[in-house]
C-alpha cells in the first residue's frame, strides 16, 4: 500500500520541537548539538539519537506519523536496487557515513573502511547523496527504529508489510533496527541487514525516520 517516508532521519532540532512531555527528554542525544567532535560541530540538523522505540512511537503518534515497517523501510532504502548497497561498495563514501579513517581521531580499535567520509560521529542529515527515491542516509549515520517486532521473513501482513511473531527465541518487545550507523562497517549497513534491540534500549547510534500512511 502507498506510504510516505521522510527524506531524512529525524533531526535533533525537530525532536526538540515535537517532544512535549518530560522536558529532560527534549534533548536526548548522546552526541548533542553544540559538541565539537573531530573538528565538526554538531548542530540541530544532526540526527536525534539515544531514543528508544517507545519514545519514538509516542512522539510520532502524537503528530500523525508512524515508524516504518521493515518492509517499507527496505523498499525506501533500496530505491529500486537489488544490490547490497544503493551504490558499489567503493562508492559508499559518497552516500554513507560509516566507520571510516576519520574515526582514527577517536582512537577506535575496530576495523575501519579504507576511505574518509568526513565525520567521526553522525553528520548533519542530507550531507551525502540521496538514493533514486530522494532519501538520504539510508546507509550509516544512525540506525533507525522500525515498527516490527523481531519477526521472521515471510510473516508480512498485507498492506504495510508488518512482520509479527517470534524469532530466535526473542519476544515481541524486541524491535527491528535498520540502516547501520557511523560505527558500522559496510557489511553491517547493507540494504537487507537486520538488527534488533529491546524496545526500551537507548544508544547514541540509534534514531528514527518517520513514515506516514496514505489512506483514502
């Protein structure tokens, strides 16, 4: 069924304006606006992160929005492609903020992609090229919550493709995340890569991309 998917991950500035409950959660991000990391200042245009699934669902519902289902998210991410990423692996630095050579500044101990993408942590949304559907940061920057519980493929319902059920022994409070983050190697930011976290989990690499259902 038709749906709208935001061009960008929700920003820190947008979250601050939209959140109307506990004042301490208006600025939840671990890497918050005003910080300077690796010579780059974080602003309200950087993606919000350190938000759990329950917070995201509450905020979006208040504003007539929803988290996308996995099926919707992957459809939007791929932009008509059937390859691991929307570009060849060697071209990822033009579309994705992943764990690149820039992260050496932070002294990270894990494997780094062999290129520089300009940022140690997340970048302002829209800094990198969009896919064929006009969506930015579908690989990297921050992971994005999806609506689905931790369910298996082939369990999609008609319409929005929501998956339900249990998979690998986890329960319905575990929710899917997609897209990879700024600490991800390319393989963990593929269009089809799936991860899961408890619905109350908050982390500085985990944000959201709003969706909206189109109804008659």
